[in-house]
């Protein structure tokens, strides 16, 4: 019985990890399509559109700035746009481009961009 | 210092191939205009609605806009002229990320990778337009609101477009100024049916499930203000 429980725990643990990695991968794809034109292919704020914009898109690789935002803050900024978090309207709302799960995947990717030391 | 991703290199190769194909405009062996268009345009343009599961991948791999609802979207006169003298509508190509390179001065579009649209003879442009104008899918989405242009200050309208609505971040309202990921809008008035413009701004995802354009939840009055601006730009 104990072994059985342990097995289930391990399996659950494994599947949680792999789902997380898959989320980040999907989040990255969504980020490239919807965000990189402003925030840059590398997330540093230097997207192809940035040059002619009046407000610089946020640098998502700025660890210090990014850890000052909770996941809920980021989710809100993405779903409802800059205006909803007292930022520029140049940051659009993405509520109709992505469902909530997809926005969560983008947030997961933002966390990798800003705060993982792997690269 | 340009860095190229493997994906980018692959796109370059595809681009060169597409250009080579584009040099022979219409297939000599196809008989009717319909067959020619099916043969020669389908490589870049969707001519039928494809209800694929993975719409995002489909959008990312797109090389040109879908044409199966051409009649619901485009102005006939504009199309016939454009096909004879095509000017770039999307400064960053149909999907900007396939043409983006990361440089020390920020991301830029590598123009060399952009596809050139083939130029059609007057006769071909006429018959191609006549055929495309029969492709009227999605016409039920066209806006039914009455719209007539209102008197507008160009300066205020420009400010509304850039600062208040933020459209300019992705769309140009003049040559060489504004975002490059979206289609330019300084010829939108000539290019697009007004019922389409209104309907698309109101709900982009109805037209394309994975449209990259956000739905800004604009009331009709605000949508019409933008259309007034396109009219000023086009005249």
C-alpha cells in the first residue's frame, strides 16, 4: 500500500514537471507571435516595432523589475492591457487572442525569460 | 552584428524558392483563370477555409493573407490596380517573426527575406480580380451599421490613431513611420471595404481565429473615427 502511494506521488510529480515544461514551450510560441514584435525576440524590449514607439516596451529580461510583479500582476497586464495596470495603452489587451490557460503559459515563459540563470 | 536563428535560415531558403517560383506568373498549361489561380496563388494564399486544429501554427506559417473571403474584404478597383503594380502592404512580411533578425541596435526586419508579389499583366489582373471577387465567404460578418465619414481634424485623428488607441505601434499611417508587424493603413481606405474595416476592428478573431490583432473593445463611434482617419489618409 505504501509503495503504491509512493508510486502515485512520483507519477504525479513527474507529470506536473513535464506539463510545466510544455507550458513554457507553448508560452514561448505565443510570446513570439503576440509579444516579440514589441518586446523583442529575446524579450529585451527591442522588438521590430519599438523604434517608432513613444513608450519603450518593457524589458522582460530585467530580473529586478520583473520580480517586483506577481504572476497575478503580469496576468492582468497581459489580459486587460497596460491601461488596466496604470501603464501605457501601447501595451494592448490580449483577452481575445489567448484564453486564460494560454496567458498563464505566457506568464510561465516570462518567468523563464526574466529569472532563470540557465542561458 | 546579425544573429541568425536556424529557423530564420530555413525561412531564407524558402523565400528564395518562392521568389524563383514567382517569376513565372501564371501557369501556361492551366486553362481557365480559376485553375491558374488555384495552381499559382495557393502556395501563399488560402483559397478555401481550412478548419485546422492548430490555428496558431497555421498563422505562423502563412506567407500571404487568405483570399477565400477576398470579395468580403477588398475593394475591386484597388485589387485590379495593385495586382499590376504591387506595393508592399506588410513591412515585416506576413508573419514578422520569420523575417526578424536580432542586432545590437534592436530587432530589425531583414528586407532581403521578404517575398515579392508577382506583377500581373492588365489582362491577367482583370480576370484574376473578377474571379477573386466571387470568393465571398464570411460576408455575413460584414458590418451592418450605417457609416458615413464625418468632418475630422487630421491632427486630432492622427493623435487618436497613435497616442490614444496605440494603433501606430504595429501599423504605419505614413510610409516609413510606425510599426512594421501589421499591414500599413495609409492605403486601407482604398484597399478595404468599409464594412470589412469596421467588422475587423470590432472582432478580428471572427475573421481569423489567430489574428495577431487585439480586440480593443472599441464602441462604434471610435471605430468610425479611425475610419474617418483612413479616409483622410487615402485622399
